[in-house]
C-alpha cells in the first residue's frame, strides 16, 4: 500500500473552529494569538490567514509590524502543510529552514495572506513517505490589503524528513 498525503479531514475541521484554532494559537504560537491572527479558510489546496491592523500589531510608523505580517504569512503555509502531514506526523518531521520576504506596500488595514500550494506540498510529503530522504519545498504566500493591493510576498522553505523508526 502506498502512503499519500491527503489532508486530514479531522485536522481541517479542528482548524476551521474559531475556538479550537484560538486555543491552538494560545498554546503553540502565543504571539499570533496576542496579535489576533485568524484562519479565515482552509481546504486541501489553499489556506487564508488574516492579521488585523490594530493597537496590538502596529509599529511606530503607523503600519502593521513586519513580525505580525510574517507570523500570519508563515501560518498560511505551515497550517496548509500540517493539514497534509497530520495523519503522518509520527512518520515525518517538518521544519522551516528559510524565509524570504518582499514588502511592497505599507500595511494600514487588515492584511490577508493566501497560499494555494496544497497540491505541491501533498506531493512532497507523499514522496517523503515513499522514499525517506529529506525533501524541501518553497511555498509562496501573498498578502493583500482590503483593496486587493499586494502588501507583501513571502516564501518559506519547509523541510520534510522521515523520522527514524525505533526497532
């Protein structure tokens, strides 16, 4: 039987619950919880995460702090990868190994980051399950303001490695 990295229905259901996602952030990523980052939507192919422009996220230059933008961007790629990895998390380890960002416009309102590379990440995880050598994938996410203008483009390189099996 060949292992595939289909998104976990249980994980998607859990993350779609505002309460459960909030609890996850408070426990695992408290800075994102403090910034009130929200998961707007997730499915097998894409994930959309928002960060508000608020007192909690602004910098002295009256724009959203790049750290808050980067946290939301990372979540849009990482949660999508975790959805495909969830049923195989005992077999495959995931780690972010690189980040690159371009900030195009001042973020002065709600910024939404969307990553649409679910199929690509599923293929990489499936390959890792079939042949245990480490693999990397660079996932892109684009942040747009409420007017639809691009605020930032970020790339996160994720590494997937088969966990060693205890004999």
